[in-house]
C-alpha cells in the first residue's frame, strides 16, 4: 500500500470526525451571598435560556472578606437555583469550594435538548 495514500485517508477521516463533533459552550454567572432575590431571578432566567440552547452554565458564588464564614448562605442560594432549573438542566457538578469561590455546573437536560431540536 502507498504510504502517502494512507496518510491522506487518515487526514480525511480526522476532518470528517471533527465535523461531527459538538462543541459545548460553558456560560458563567457570578453571584455574591448578598445578591438580592430580584437580581437572582434575572440570572435564573438567563441560565434557563442558555440551557435550552444546549449550553452549560457555571454558577460562581464569590465570598469576600468575612463572608467566607457563612458558606451555608451560598450553598442555600445554589440549592434554590438548582430547584428552579431542575426541569431544563441537571447538576453536573455539585456545589463545592475552590478557594474563595463556590462553584456549581448545570448541563442541559437530555429531553429538553431533543425537544428544541425537533422544533
């Protein structure tokens, strides 16, 4: 077999497989423990829109100064967000601390993604 032809076929296969890949975008919403409920509802609506589009959403609760001693406030806030978005998204990463930030990642629910593709 011709080695040049073999390399050409391999490159064609790689290009074809790259076309079929789905790039997942991760959007981020940053909060504070003192974020008002009114603004939190805006962020939930924005996250719902992104999840329906098939994007992942990362919620970051940033603690400053002495707020770090009240991590339960951030965990409660992320729990309420999770409950509000349970129909359109599933929790990919549970809330955990990374330095002074508490992170949670939501991925689109499979049935939601399929219903938007049919429309």
